[in-house]
């Protein structure tokens, strides 16, 4: 992998990642861009013990441009895009409309008893363009190209971890208009948060409680072992990874991919696990596109990497959601298990799973598709190559 860093016309960084070591990236951004005015603030919710970002500048972001005006396609001829080069393998650039940006600042605790706390929304948001092909998808990438994207996620995690004020890095892909995607070019995003996210904080608390209850056992290890022992929800396996529908899945079709060897984040993955990942992940993505039938449009989904925060408990002096201070202190970064969660909001052909009153109002999910049936269906739509044993790195039960 060759990495080349450059600057766009307004000063934002763009980084090219190439499969070929002899790739040359010297194109200049010729757009007459003015400087961007971005200001992110985070506000603390004392009832839920979590932060919310307030970002008024994001109202002006690009919204459903036509294909011939896609800002993520390469620059070609007279068309000037966010990516100055006429072609690329993978390109990463700072988001022009970031949710989190800049360096850390002091917290202000206004109002009675300091209940109205707020501070700058420090961090960074990046766009990851998986390929220059506008009509492609992640599922259509070669295994070699998918491995390059994995290496990009890993490198960006390491780079962003060194920024002042960054507490957690989140690599993810939103795919499909139903999810809310406004740019159809195959791409993902990376958020560098200035706090531990509420979901991760709750998991850390569960880790501590499970260890206390079981004499020091790891909750992630025990969940993976339980799913493997049960077997009904296993979707696919390889030498270093397991893909399964969780026992208490929130979404109609939801698959978690765990490395068999627990590591806290992407940089900690072994070379063997990195090499083994693309075949299984691409197979699962392709099954997602077949799960509702051969004539259905591409399945909308969210793919989310869950990584450990960089310090425990979280920087900032506030304990995570629902966590007892002493319990959280007993958890180390190495206790967290890196994993990828993939899910779709489509529940059946032509119908979506909406987050209605119970889900949005009380965070209580109601799943109409039994996880065992979802896993069975995802096994049914395995590729022909896998059924014939011709797909490297995957095994069937």
C-alpha cells in the first residue's frame, strides 16, 4: 500500500491509498473554494449522561446531486470534484461539513448546579471513497481491494488516535437512500469523537459486571463461544473470523463479524486476520443483496466497526452512561473486542423497519424476524462458489 497526502483548495487534507507502489499523486485542486466556517459544539444531557453534537453548518451539505455532478467521483476534463486525481484506488479526505472538528476546549457548566454543560465538539470527520467507480459497491470489490480498504481503516484509526481530544474512532458505511445516504458513490465515513460513545460506555459497564459475576471472565469471549456452541445463528466462518446473527438482534437482518482472537481495535489485528477478512465479509455483503430475492434492489445497510476507546474511563471527567465508577475502572482496553456490526432496515420485500415509538422513544427494539430465521435465510443465499467449496477462507456448518 502506498500512501500520499495532499491538500485541497480550502486547506483540507486528502490522502490517497494505492495498491501500486509506483502510483504518482500530484494533481492540484483547481476549484475556487473559499474557507469553510465550521463550529461544532457538544452539549451534555444530564438525564441520559451522554453528549449531543450541535452543528448548524451541516444544513448546507451536498444533497442528492446527479451522477454527473458527484463530488466523490474523480476529477475528469472540466468537471472538478473533491478528488483532484483523474482516478484513484481509495481516497480519504476531511469532510467539508464535519460533525466534529478542531481541537479540545474547556467545558462550561452553565445553569443551576451546572446542568447546562457544553464544550467544543473537538475531533475530525473524514470521507472514505472505496473506489473511483461510481456504479460499484463494496460488495463488488475484489478481495485485494477490500483488503486495501481494511488497511485504510486501520491507518486512519491510528492517525486519528493521535489527535488532541479524540477519545474514540468509528469507521462506518451507510448504504442506500433508505438509510439517509445523500451521495450514491460507494463510500464510508470515519468519526473521531471527543468522548466515549454511549453505546460503547454501556458495553464497558456490561463487561465489568460480567467479569465481577463470573470471576473475571470476558463477556465478548463468552458471547462468541455461546453463539458457536448453539450454532443456529452462525452465518459463516473462516479460520480467523466468525459471522453470526446475535441472539437478541435488534434489526430484521443483522450480522456481527468477530475475529476469533480478541483484539481492542483495528491496528491490533494480526496479519493473518487481515488477510482472512475480505473473503468472508464480501460473501456476507453479497448475501445481503440476495436475501430479499433476485429481482429486488440493492439492500440498504449500515456497516459499523466497534473499537475500544483510547482511555478508560473516558477523558472529560464524566463517567459513561449507566456505569459505576469502580466497575469501569476494572475494565482494560484489551477487554474490549473489535467487531463489525452489519444490519439492514429492510424487513421484507418493499417494507422497511421504522424506528417508531418503542424504539425511538424508549430504545426498546421489537424485531419481527426471529434471529434464527434470519441466519437460516442468509445461509440459504450463499454464493455458488461457497457451496462448491471454491471460496477461499470460508467454511460452512
